[in-house]
């Protein structure tokens, strides 16, 4: 496995993965910081009975950390099928998170999380398309042509 991504699409995955992993670590070590960054009020102390905020922050932070590591490993392995698989699901996540804000289920600051997912998905999709076009162009060049 390489120490750096090999392609622009790989770089989009690696950057997204590192950011997800960092946010996961922040949520595990300082949950109130993660809550503030995503637009939620920090959890009140002392916690009321039945307040499971920290359980959900811990679970989502661990998922973000794991996902971030998967994305970085996929980028380093240049696992292009994985890159493609993430695009529709990241766009779905963007849609669900955006609708949660519009519907009043989440604070306005949470919109940034949805937009981050959507922008990352579009960047990966654009890089994959550009790379595919470049590969087709190279295949169509006659042998012996400059750059072939």
C-alpha cells in the first residue's frame, strides 16, 4: 500500500476520511466540543435521568472514526469501486441531514454537516468522471502519438 493517494479521487476520499476521523476523535474526547461545532447545545450537567446524549455522541463519534479510517485505507489502496459506492450514499446523507434542519429536527448549524457530506460526494464524483474521461482519451490515442 502506498503512503499517499494515487489519484485526485483518492485524495478526495483521503481528505474526507481524515476529517471524519478527526471529528470522531474530538467527539470521543470532548463531546461538548463536537456538539457545539455541529450546532447543538452542550449537554447539561448534571444529566437528567434518561438523557442519553453522550451515548449517541459516543456511538456516532466511533462510527465517524471508523469510517474515516476506512476512507483513508481505501484511498491508499486506490479502491475506486469503493469511491464510486460512497457517492450516492454521501448524497443521501446530505439530503437527510438537510431535511432534518429544514424540518426542525436539527439546529441550523447541523446543515454544515450535510453540506460537508454533499460537497465531498460531488468532489469525489467529479474527480472520478475526470479520471474516466482521461483514461478514455488515452485509450483512443493511436500508438506512437505524443503522450502514448
